[in-house]
C-alpha cells in the first residue's frame, strides 16, 4: 500500500491524519499541579502524549502545548491510556474539546511539510 493510500485510509478512519509533533507539554486539572509530558503526534481533534504521570481515562484536562516557544492553551478529555513502556512512561490520547485557530494552523503547517 502506498504512503498516499495509507494517509487516505487513516483520514477515512479517524476523520483526520495524525502527524508527528514532538513538543513539551504540560497537562493538569484546574487547581491541581500540572505534570510534564511530550507530545508525539497531533490531529485536528486530538493529541497523543507520553508522561511519567498517570492520568485516568475520562479526566478533563488543561493542556499547555509549547510550540515554537509560544504556549497554546487547550482543553481536552483523556480518551485512552496505555501502560508504561520501556522508557517508564504512559501513553495517552487526549481528545481536544476546545479546538482553536492556532491548533489548526499548526496542524495545517505540519500537513504541508509532511
């Protein structure tokens, strides 16, 4: 299957492509301490991250994405969590509940250069 076919298949399944984006991220809840994480991919509707801290599924979170030294504040809900991997980190998928223009700009930029 060609790269273009794989992209089309993923877009049909997810509604948008997941694009690689490794950036520092902070995740937390209002009134609680934030934890450090690193994003590893992003789509128009979500972001996947790795963190040493466990955040349960269905937790509403605030996300600070430090893209190009310009913090982007997002809100989301933890959609899934996988166990710790070899680097002793959890992987989490977070569905963005307040998409903003800046997130769309980042996604469209990554889509153009991929």
